[in-house]
C-alpha cells in the first residue's frame, strides 16, 4: 500500500505540452519516467495561448530544480523552441501527431531550429514521447548511478521480451 503522506521527491523532469489534447501522446513519457522512478511534473503551457506563462515557467525552471524539459506540441509547434530560447536546460521536443498534416507540421516546426538554440527532437507521436523520457533518463544517469542501473534493467527487460517471442505467429 502506498503511503500518501510520504514526502515526494522534487521533480527533475518537466513534461509540458501545448494543450490538454496532447496528453494522450505525452502520457507515454510520464509512464516511462514512472517506471524509471524518475520524479517529474506535468503541465499544460501553450506558446500561443499562454505566452506569459511560458516565459514565467522557463524563468523559474532551473531554480526549482528541474534538469530536463520534455515539451510536446502539435501543428505550429513553437513550445519546445520558445522554451529552449528561454532556458539553458536541455529541451527535448516531441512532435504531436496532428490531424490535418499527420504530425509533419509538428515535426518540421520543432526540428528546424536555427543554429544557436538547440531542441533535441524525437519521433512523431507515442514513440517520441517514450524516447524523450528515455533520453532524459540517459542525460540524468550520468550523475546518478542508481538511475543508470534502472535504465540498464529497462533495456535488458526489453531485449528479453523480444528474445522470448521470436515466432510472430505464436501469441
Ligand atoms: C498546439 O495545438 C497543441 O500542442 C496541440 O497539439 C494543438 C491543438 O491544440 P487544441 O486545439 O487541441 O487545444 O498548440
């Protein structure tokens, strides 16, 4: 049974997204960080609809102890780039699969940063969200041997699952 009065570790990773509608995609990042026992926070921060909140969030992020920001957005996806412009923390961008252009708009908006302000861009959609969390963990694992071991376990379990089911005709 979990103890709800137990102190929570302060978040090291932020998962932000442009809209509540991005959560279905970004939940993969949250689930992955949970499985790696990496404390995180989740927040909707829109570059277009709440630009002042974006600036305030970026200004406070490092001081609050955040170490990596995962930013998911779709369409004219300015959130990761604007966040990267306002903080020195590494920003990992997840292009959310849009309905009209299937996420190509999101991908190109996030990946094509001009030289000087990097955004580490992941794949479109669910795979990108999971991989953003794994990349955040890999970044933080450099200074955290226990996290590094959890990441190693994750890889090992993944390999074992594939090796345990080599015949695709069998369940
Ligand atoms: C972007 O616009 C969001 O990241 C979202 O992917 C997209 C659509 O937002 P909603 O209209 O669903 O709120 O800013």
